[in-house]
C-alpha cells in the first residue's frame, strides 16, 4: 500500500470539495398554535402540524 499516494489523493479531494457549500437550512418561524398530542408528535417527529411533511401518503 502506498501511503504517500493515498495522502496525495485525500489532499486533492479536500481541495476540490472545500470550495463547495454542503447545505443551507431553511427553518421557518413557527407560531404557537395547534399542537399534536405527545404520542402522535413523537411518531411524526414534530409537535407542529404545519411542519409535518411526510415522505409518503399514509
């Protein structure tokens, strides 16, 4: 195994990907209002019905 070559390859990748932003999050402000009951909120991953975005229809 050529460790020097491996390090050169890692350095090339770091230089290439270092220019890109990985992600930008958008989190809307949430008004307190209707809330899910605790059990349903835990199952859905949010207490706010307005923030619930299922991946598929149930």
